[in-house]
C-alpha cells in the first residue's frame, strides 16, 4: 500500500506538469511561473489536462486519508486503492483523447472511483 501511495504522489506531480507541457510552444514558460501570467494561448489539450488535474484534486485528499489510515490500522484496502488509481489513470486518458465530449462517458469513469472510495472507507470502520 505504501508503494501505491508513492505512485499516486508521482501521478499527481505528472498531472501538474501535463497542465503546461503541451502548451509550452504557445505560452512561454515564464508566464506559467506566476499567478498573473498570461496563459490564455493554451491549447485545448492543456485545458483538458487542467480539468483532469482539478478533478483529481477533488478526490485525492480523501484517498490519501483512507490509504494512510489503512496502513496505520493494518486494513487491507490494497485492491480498492489499486482500483481507484486505475480509474484515475483511465480518467486522465479520457481527457487526453477528449472522450468527455461524448455524453455520459465522464460519469462512467468518475462515479466508480467515488464508489471505490466509499468501499475503502467502509473497510476502515468495519
């Protein structure tokens, strides 16, 4: 489980870099370095990566809490944690390939990741 928590941390860092890396040919790096920077010339892929990153930040804190508690309390939540991570990878891939332009694709990937978190939490209190 500890290894998976580290992998999730690296995945989050990857998300941070994906937000800007695809648009560096349109937006100078210096514009990304401060809050008043003009990043309006971002390409659509960078915008989708920003949305995916924002979405990850919504469920990442609760995942980390449940994962760390699982380690501390010796609760076997590894399957749920791996499933959540796989669904987050699928969500990122959906953003890269712009699958969310189609109706109902986003909730098909996003909702199970939330259900998995509920499973992790219920294992902790059982």
